[in-house]
């Protein structure tokens, strides 16, 4: 993490050096002009964007628009963007699409995102990586054995947040969850989420925790509350810049919803395999899987819960308004 942060700082330094090149000096035509630092105002904060050297086919304003739209999706889910000030470094790399990202919080909220030099408008439109990284900003930094909750929430909330804003249709969202969540089920030898550090249990096991929590909170509160309320309450206490113990963080979420679902689910899944009958869950929610896709059944017992999960949330805090 520290090494990557140093790279971030170095890349940012390289950018400002290039900007400061005195006018009139011969410019190497192979080195494209650097994008200047741009401050994007988003609901509840600002994102300061820098772009490292490279040759992006996409115009600068399209890249900025993608960042701003991603920030607005995340702000809408949480009620505000999860950090007051975020440094975001875009690193161009050969190829297409958005190929990777990373978020930090120990010296202020920061994101590094890798964007293909040949990335297209369509690549940006279907990108989920930047929203995923921005969601990381919204949860306190917890000890590394709980990494699954950071990745699980980012994986789950990323799809829900985009669906709530109409940037991902509900059928696609549920079909992606139906395809991904089996990878999060415990395998032979599993010792629970805290002790099983596989890719599947970290990303999709964490996402399974999030979905189970969401459905159970909504069941116990007759859909008055969901995981979103718990996560907004947690953000009100601390974001990625805050270090915290997981049980205390979960307790804040449980107090907001009035039901101790997060604590109970954590107790069940932290140090034991805790298998989940996903087929039964899909039947209850009315998610019918077929040939790699899904159809949604509004006559299912918990179809209202499924619809509530992707319903648009209460409005975000308007930009610049004190909370
Ligand atoms: Zn992540």
C-alpha cells in the first residue's frame, strides 16, 4: 500500500513538472500535453483529478464527465460523496477499458484508476471499477482480516447504486449477482469470512454478506430500512480516512436500522463456513435464473424487497450545502 502511494505521489509530481515546462522550449511531439489538475464539485465534496502522462484517445472533458457521473452515483447512494476532498489520479495504459483501481485513506482519500489509452465512450459507460473504488471511500478502514467486508460492500453496492440511478437495468444487475455470488459460497476447508482469504470469499463472500444483510434488514423492518440506511449511518461516523474495529462499525449500522442484523450475521459468518441456499433466496426474491440470465418474478414472496433494493434513494445533499 505504501509503495503504491509513493507511486501515486511520484506520478502526480511528474504531472505537475510537465505542466510547469516553460513556454517556448521544444516539446517532444511524442509526449502529449498533460491534463491540468481539475477540481470537480460533487454533492458533499470535491474530487481533484490529475492525469498521468500518456495518450488517451478520449477527450479530456469526456474523462472528467465519467468521473463526475460516477461520483454522483455514489453520492446518491450515500446521500453525499463519501469524502470531502478526494485526490484521483488517472493513469493511462496501453489498451482499452478501465483495467484497475485502488483506494486509500491514510493520508486523505485517494483513488488511482488505470484507463486504457484506446478506451472508448462505450467503455466508460459500462465501467464499474471507478464506482467500486469510490464506494471504498465510504467505509472505515478495518483490520486486514476483515478485508472481505470492504471488497464485499464495494462489489454489492456498486451494482445497486448504479441500478438505483438507472445506469444499470435491474435484470442485468440481478443476473450479475446471480452469476457472481456462487463464487462467494464456502468451499471445503472454509473457516469463515475472517480467516478464509480467497478471492471468491473476499469479493463475493463479502457481497453475499451484504445481500443477506440487506434482505434480512428489510424483512425485519417491513422494508422501512435496508443496508443503505446502515451504510449511511456508518459514513456519518467515519470514512476510509478513519480506522475502526469492525464490530463497532457494524453496531453503528444496526442502531440506524433498529435491528441487530449486521452483528448477528457477522457472528454467524466470521469464523464458520455458514452455507447459504442461494436458490431458495432467489425464489423468495423472484429472481429466476435461466441460461446465464434471469427473469424477475413480481409474484414471488419477497418481490417487494427485491424492488425496494433498486428503488431510487432519498435525494443527495445538494452540492456545497453544509450537512
Ligand atoms: Zn475493491
